[in-house]
């Protein structure tokens, strides 16, 4: 949803450099405070909350991440760039992706997308945070439909949730037709608003978790499954229209590497039914 660039929030693995990137060791591997300053508290708290929510999902298991895409180091405009990816899957979700990254001593971004298995009547969960030295500039969370509208039960659960108030609401991008009417896209301006955004994310994750528990898969050949598969293709296509992401990755690495990262990791199409 935005240019995705942030820090390693967990114990960082050995860094693998992308083709054309800097070969310098990741200073974060020596500790989160090395050279790069403190992690923004909202970034750290949201990453922890997302990981915690995953542990309650049924049949959770890790997905193998190619080493060259798991931990990445590069350089952008003379500043060090570090990206870390975590992938899992569970019953009902074909891929759970958490990306954290950092550019230099300032810009931090968290990007999380949970892609449903098309056999299940579930939406796409997405959450992003962009933070810098002056605070959080953007925070977004949504359960995005893949068949035009959200499943009735999920829409009802979201409608019943109390909506936190934020002083600064952000305008959705022109490709934002993929989002639901319940999307929250804001700029938290106080510590209390940052906590409120955390609560919003927790609420969306709770609604999704309950829907996963209540869902039963339909056959791959079922018309609804096929429609959800096509809808997820459209979702990925719309997300790929975000030129900011592609430009940042092309500049830091190469056009070919950026294409692979976007097509195979960020917004990979659902497997053929």
C-alpha cells in the first residue's frame, strides 16, 4: 500500500543480499540499536500483536522463504536498507506475510497481508504502517473482499465494532477500490491514537480469526471458489499498481529483482485451482 521499507523487529537472521545490493553486513544483526536508532514503539507493538494473533490460528505452520528473500540488505540514496520477511500458512489462509524493513536511521515500515485459501469464504487482511523521525505518517488496516462484498457475517461483525476516532483521516489511493467500507486509513497524531490503531488491528484480526474457525472449505471446482480465486487475482493486480513500491525496489536493487519480489512474494497470484 506504500513503499515497503522497515527494520528487523525480531532476532534477525543472517542477512542475504539481493542481486546488485550492498554487501555490507546488516548493523541490525549486532542489536536493534546499532547505528540505526530506536524502533518506533507502534511498529514494535504491532509486529508483536500480529505474531501473537497468528499463534491462535488452526494448523499454523511456517512457509519456506527463499534465503535471498528472507533477509535483504541494500542501499538507497546512500542509506542502508534492510528488509525481513516472515511467511506462514494455516487452515483457511494460503499465506500469512509479515514484512518489516528500515531505511537508514529514519524510515520504518511494516507490511502485513493474510491471503485466504480461495476454497474458504474469507477476505484479505492487510495492515501497513509508515513511520519516521517525526512519527507515524500513515497507518491502514482492512479486511478486503474478494467477491465484491464482504461475507455477511464478517461485514456484520465489523459494523458492530466501535470505531476509534482519529484527528487525521487519510485519503485512499486511486487504486483503492479493493478496500472494504470498514477500512481505517489514518495518521495517528498522539500516543493514545497509536494505541487506538493497535486496537483497531486487533479487532480486525479477531473478526478474521472467528470467521476462519467457522468456515468450511468448498471444492476447488465450486463456482464460489472460482469467483474468490478470480477476486484474489484482481486484488493482487490492483496492489501491483502501486508504483511507489516498484520504484523504491528498482532503485535499491534492480528492475528484474523488483519484479520478482513483487510477483513472487508481496502479491503473488493464488495457485491455480
